[in-house]
C-alpha cells in the first residue's frame, strides 16, 4: 500500500493505492471525514455494482444511497447530471451529505461534478475501479461533462477528500480496458518520467500479465507524476497543460466518432502518435526517440482502426477546451521525460499529423 500526497493551494489530500481497500472503505472514509453524515451517496455504474457492490457495502454500518449512471461516454452529459441531482434532492441530501464516486473515469468525472454543484458544493471521495481512472482522472480535482460541441466543456475544479485506488478491481477489467488505461501511463512517462518509460519497456509481460507488483509500480509512478504537476499548477494555468499530451487529437477522435469507436485511452494513444510526428517535424524529438515511443505505444496496443478524415479531426480541435482566444494550444514531447505547450500549430500541421496517424492506423489493420 502506498500513499501519495496532493498539496495544492486549495486542498490537501492523500491518494492511497493498494489491495483490499474496498473491503475497509467505510472506516477509512470515517477517519478522514469524521463521523459519517446522515446521507451518504454512492454514484456507480450497474456493471461495477454487480461486481463489487457486496464488498463495498460490507464495510458500512448503514448502507449508502446508491445512484446509478449507465456506462458509456454518451451518458456523461448535463441531462444525466440533472437526473442525478434530482434523485439526491428527493432522497433528502443536504449540504452535509457525502458522495462517493465508485467506478471508472466517467463515474468519477460526473460524481465530482455532482459534488461540486449540489448545494453549491458537498464533500466527496474518489474510488476509481479502472486503470485509467486510478492513474489519471481521479487525481487532481478536475470534474465535468461533455457537450455535443466538445469534450469536458462544462465542469469545475473540486478536489475529493481522498482517493482510494484498489488494484483488486483491475482483475475484472477486460484486456482492452487495461491496455487503454496503460496509455495514460505511457503518457506520464513521456512527459515527466524517463524511468517509467524504461520500466514499461522492460516489464511489459508482467504488466500486461496483471502482475500486482508491476501494476502497483506503474500506478504509483503515474500518480506521483501527476501529483507533482498538480501541486505546482492546480488550475491548469501553465505546467498542468502538459498532462494533455495526445488529448487534442484524442478528444477530436472521440467527438468525430461519436464516442462509440474507441475507448478514451485508445484515442489518446493515437493522439500521442500524431503529437510525436509533429514533435519530430519541429525537432523537439529525434527520429530515434519517435521510433522508441511509437514502439512503446504499439507494445501496449493494439490500437483500434480509425475511419475518419483528417480534415474532420482538425475541425473538431476548434472546440478543444485548452484553446484561448481562438489560439490552438498543443502539447509536444521534448525528448523523453519532458514536454512543452506551443500556440502556433497551424491547421496544416495538424492535418499532416492526423494523416500520419491515420496512415499508421490503416497499415496496422490492413
């Protein structure tokens, strides 16, 4: 079990990762929150609750009120938030209530947003159950939902009281979900942790074979990287933007395919390949570094094929939430273990990067 501390200007809390956390969750939350309030809500998906609901409830003297969010990015909407807010109100939720977000990244994003806006803000706890949520989306206080015009365009910064990442829940993930989540750890290594890149290169068999020690090492390294960045730039005014490597075109891929073709991590994987191409063109990385990181991305693939035009992806980037004043902000790798944000990427450069990425998608699945 490892504890990683987030220490930002507005919040200080721990991210705890290890085995068996769900079975002792009630007492752990009580120690952090003090006496549990009269109304404790848990937001989860029907699938996660069927797998882990009994273990979850076993540590609570009084069962929480369960709220369900159907699986899938198409349910990460303001309409879903409205329904859930009404359910909380009907159940008697007040400003002293506590919400537990128990599931993958979508549950965590929506749950955090619910906690941020219900009664102008209530306390909540993140209990991520997917690899991607454990290493990335549950950490850092970002919450939000999508609009038809773009991903995560509505949201708030609202930090949890704590994050409990139980690696036992990863045993029920499909291979595809695990590999998709690992793309966020590949990203963590590229932008901030060369040692993590080496470990993932040298221990792919153990990681993909779900060896708990190997997974725990990757998870802890990924969380430490993100915590270090968030501690320095809580509100994404500068440094924190590097966490979006691969996400500009990744989000565009998700939007252009109506969130049906790829998992988030898979879209980010393709987006990173496009960013690597652009980094090579701008000489922020060498040809050898490009080949090395592309090989690592494909090692943790396979990435699904893409059927979308490059011009469509470029058009979708106009709604990226990092853009300010019509200026596209784009994250480029700088060697291996560093990254930077540029503001002068042209539509032509983006289209060339997308075409390079799509050519690989076609070759891989020809």
